[in-house]
C-alpha cells in the first residue's frame, strides 16, 4: 500500500524533467479565454456569505533569497541538509540549499531571535525587498474579502497593521495586546536560479521566522468568542504550521488544539469547514492534526508536497520533507484518491467526512468532490483557482499571455493504473471533468507566470479563490 504515497519521493534525479507539449502564443490565448469564460459563467452572490478564518498573522518581508544571502555573505554549502529549526547561519545555508535544489517550499523557525532580526534588517536594506501582510489566515481573508465575502479574522496584530487589511475584514483579537507583529522573511527564487552548484528546478521560497504570538495561538480565545455571533457560512483553519517544532510547552499546544477541536465539533453541519495544509515536519504535531483537526474538516487544500506528506504520514507514520515539484496529473490524482480512502477509514460517527480536496501544483489544479456533497460550481471554481495563481505570482489582475507558459501534456492519464483512461487537453476548453465511484474530479491547467514577483501566499490565494465559488 505504501506505493500510492511513496511514489512522490522517487523523483530525485528526475526532478528537473518536464515532458510537455510546446504551446505557442495562440494556444495560450485560447486557454486563457477558456478559463475566463468558465470563471464568469455562473454569477454568484456573496451578500449572505460569511467566512471566519484563523489563525495568526505576520508582516512578510519578501526578498530575493540569493540577494539576501549575498548581503549576509553566506556562501553555498558543500552539502545541503534538512533542519526542523534553524539556529545559525550555517544551518540557514544548508537548509536553504536543501529545498532550493528541489524547488520545494519550506518554512522554518529560527531559535535565535536577535540573529533572525539581523537577517531581516539585511533584507530590508535591499531595494528589491517589499513588505506585505502575511500568514495563511490574513491572505485568505483578503482574497475572500475581494470576492465580496464578510470576513472574521482570528488574529492578534498591531493597530497600524490592522489598518492595512481590507476595510470589510473584522479582526477577532485585541489589537492593543500586540506589542509587535510577528515577521516572516521570504527568501524567494526563480526557475533556473543558480547558487553555487545548486540550480532551482522551479520558482519557490524558503521562509524563516521567529514567531511568538502565532506559535502560541494567541488569537484562539478571541476567535472562539466571536464565532457564534458571527454565524459563518464557512470556517477556514490555517496557520497551524506556526506550531511546528515550537520551543514552547507542547502540552499547552495540545490543550489549545483540543480546545479548537471542540469548537469545530460544535459548529452546525451546514457550516462548511476547510483546513489549509502547510509544511509540517514534527511527528507529534502531525499526529495531533490528524486526531483533532482533520476529522472535523469538510474540505482540505494543499500543494503537491503537502499532499505527499499527509498521505504518507497517515499511511506509514512517516514525514517527507520534499516531493516531486512537477508531479504528473495521474500521480496527484492517485494520491488524492488514496488520501480520501485513508481518511474515510478513520471516520467516526461524531466527526465529519472530507468531501472536497483541492490540490494546487505549478502546472495544474485538481479538484475532487465526493458524491452527494453540496459543493457547487466546480468548473468556475477550478478556473478561478487557476487564474488566481497567475494573477498572484505575476502581481497583476490582468493576465498577460506574453508572461505565461503551459506545462501540461497534450493529454494525461487519470491514474497510473494499467489501461487507465487518457484525457485529451483541448486548449479552447481547457478544463477536464469526469465522474468516478468516489465522486467528480476536475483538472485545469495553470498559466504559469514567467515574470515571477512573489510565490509566497500563492497557495492561500488559490485555495481561497476556489472556495469562493463553491459554498
């Protein structure tokens, strides 16, 4: 049984292969028009839609990773290495190189707060560096506010930072309690970037932070207190990766996750619950997520790396830190089906059933919705998710096809099983959907941004955009 999840680990020397058709400008234009047509096909009113989103927030310091390392005079290491936490510049170099060589996203805690601040100061001194409100919850909150939703955000942030949020977002947290904002340093890099002997097979980022508020789930109590009166249509839980390898008392963390679990269990069944996955490396925290959070989710959102990690952990109890940055559609779909089956085996009568899984990769979006669920507008949702990926990374609401490429095959298999059906890719009708025993699956290509301005927050924007049209 391990093969369904383990396959994503077996790419190592093949990570930089991309087997795809060469699409010309006219092809890409037809794909764009097809996606735009689907995105706007069904009018959706969000006047009564209310979403409560937790947890945490930060100020993102978005920088060119290689420029920051250069400013810090950090040289490429002889060997890359994975660290659960970062405590010095040598570990920063080896950890960055480890994920950089695979083009994989990662987020790690820095135990020395003063050292971390020196890295932030170096990044801020660079002219290309920009600042933005970050964190899963605020980014998803902003996206849904733009889509017309009423938003309750579970976060503790400084009053000046609250003013930077979309005006319609209500913050469930006492801004005066925040003495400072947590800061995340995003070390971004592009496809083909070179650092010594290392070459990145895709654009991505390595994030480091030295959080305090987020790691303590400081906004949980105020979020819970505001939840009932807000009466949300949808609840989104994200940002829990900030608890990963926390230096604080793990028993306190467990108590808070149990508290959150009880809150989710009390929500009415007609309130949808979505859990946004992230990069997790700590076994105990993964155990707690599988026990206390995921059983109360109707929907899961994740990228190819997080899909492989969650699937492999539930199946074998192991953590995987990297996965194929260019997974085949068949591989991602097999993992998604297998994950759904694994979760259904763990279901009890007192929990919910995951009925929606959204997987976002660089090349494509994949959406699985089970039979008899009430998720709607799959075509429109997956089209919006695909378009949002380009809009976010290129930082432009208007998609310029001169700054886009397609890396989808001219057809794809729906499974790695022998004799599995192949689906043709039709540029003028780019979304493929079909029914299976589990439910309905849709796959859409991404117009991959070639003028990368920011990868951080991409998954959050994509997941929120997809949800916006399905509730």
